[in-house]
């Protein structure tokens, strides 16, 4: 595959109809055409959203069942991926097959970098293939004959070549951790939350990752760097102003071993920095679930991270009990955690603690959790109340353990992704205090 910075020109030796005779393919050959970096990124993000949807649907419905097929079909239509032979095929049909082809290879490069990522990618691609192969109906034999059922294993051998491309390597490295949801660095509620409300908001509307950080801060009057970053940016995202943030952290730290002068000297710079008031003045983005789950795991004495990913199952169970999670639901959550569906486990926690049947959103960000909870508690969001037979009880019996490694939400925000990464790297490079 060749990539150009500006060109959208395609070099093909044969028409699209010949290259893509079916809406499903074995991806035997990588694409050889030139594509723009914009296409590269948008194709990757769209496929990432699709694979995340495939994972979510695969955990909620029995594969190949009618509701499973219907939900998947809706997603494929929405994201414009091919899945069915039509009687009169148009240029558009071939264009989306081309997108399918190219996006598969981009994500293959991004997800070949570790065994864990490979397993997740293969699982979702397998489910995608299975659905589309079944949709071929009487064309199945033709498809098999066309492909001779011979294919070679390709894992990561293209990587060394790609790694030498300085434009693509950072993008590929971050893609498997990338957040493609709403940008929560734009705060709509700035100044609308008072510091007195925080304890009550933590109990009602914080996701477990932030609740655990808040409790540790109140108990110990201190958080280490990873915790301050994760919690501080979350607080900024829910609407704390810089002045409130400084007051909040200072009032807590001086109850412990830090005197006011030491706080001003050692900690306030980092807080101002995270609000874009120091250093390169990057307005840091609150961390997404993906970033919390996949990077900087907590060590002894740390409270950051995702409790569904980083807590021992017995400890997680105790935490859930202490948060008054209904006991019937705790085992469902632990099952999801066992299958490495951390974000789905968190969605289940949301359902149980808000007494609703279905969250109605795909969780990808702690600030999203907070906003949805506040909407629900203020009555501004319609939700299905808990019924006697929750829909998620149809969870696939045959589902394989997979990692919930990607995210999905309303619109791709590549700027948010890059600001997030750049910002973090800049802050870490400027040093910090424990
Ligand atoms: Fe926080 Fe996301 Fe983990 Fe939920 S899944 S606890 S929001 S990091």
C-alpha cells in the first residue's frame, strides 16, 4: 500500500468490479493504490467503530440469531460497509468494497502489534466474515470457487516497512488505543458545579474509576501523579474551572502532609499545565476508557486505572458490594470482566446502579458516563426501566473471551486523539512530582 499526503488519485490496473466481485473477501492481497492520509485515517476510524459495534452486538445477542443479524445490518448500513450482493450493483457498491479492503489492512497493521490486540481483531473480523458469508446465500459456492479456498497467513511482516514511515507509524501506534468518541475537552458546564457538590456527584454519577480516585483522595489527602492526571482531567471535563481545581486539590492536600507553600511550589504548576496555562499551553483532553485501560497500569499505592481491568476479581466484587450494586448483577459484571469486556461491564454497572434495562449508549469515556448519569438523574433522558428479563440476558452462549479494546461514539475526533497524545507526552516530558 502506498500513501501520499495530498493525492486522492487512484492507480488501478483493473476496474473495481473485477477487483471486488463479492461484498465479502478474504483480503489475500494488500491494496496497492495510492490513498490520501485523510482517507487512511477516516477508513481506519470507521472500521474501528464497526468492529467495536460487532463486539457489543456479539456480547448482547446470540450470534446468527434474528436480533443479532438485524442489529449488525443496521450498523453496516450506518457505517457503509458491504454485506450483501445486490441485483444491480452500482459504482457505490464497489467503492464501499474498496473501503472494506483498505480499512481491513490498515487495522491489521495497527492490531498486529501484540498477541492481545491480534486476538481481539481476529475475533471481530471473524464475526464480520461469518455474517457476510451467510448473507451470500446462493453465491457462497461461487465465492469459494473464486477464492480457491487457499490463503496464506500474514501477521506482522509488513510492519518493518511501515515502521520506517514517520508519517504513519505514530498513527498506527495510537490507533489501537485511539478514542473515536466525543471530545470531552470542550466543557459545556464550566463553572456550573460547586466544590460542595462533588462528594454527592461522586456517589451518584461517577464511574467506578473516578469514584475510587475520589475516595482515595479524601481518605489519604494525596494522590500520586497517575491519579492526579486521570482524576484532574476528568474534573476539568465535568466543568471545574482552573480556580476551583486549584482550590479543590489544595484544600485536600494540605489536610495531609503537604503544607500550602509546598503545594504551590510542587503541584499547582501541573494543575495549571493541565488547563493549558503553562508550558506549550495544550488544553489536555480527559482520558478515554481506552487510554485508561490500555496504558500506564497502576502499581502499588496507585489508585488510577480502570477497576474492571486492573482490580483483582475478589477486590472488584468487594468494591461493587460497597457501592451497593445489586448482588444478582455482580456476577454478570464479573462474567463480563472475565471475558475482558471491561467497558461492557461498566455499562452493566451503570444499568444496575441506575435501575435501567439498557443504557442506550456505547460507553467509551468516563465523562460520557458522568454526563449520561446526570441526564438520567435529572430526567432529561428517556430510558427503558429495568424489566424482569433484561435484554442482555440473551448474551451469546458461544461468545469467545475478547478484549474490549476499541471505542465507538457519535463522531470521529482525530484532533482529540492527537491532542490527547501530544499533551500527555508533553506533560510527562516536563517532569512531575509524586
Ligand atoms: Fe472508568 Fe471506563 Fe473503566 Fe468505566 S470502563 S471504570 S468509565 S475506565
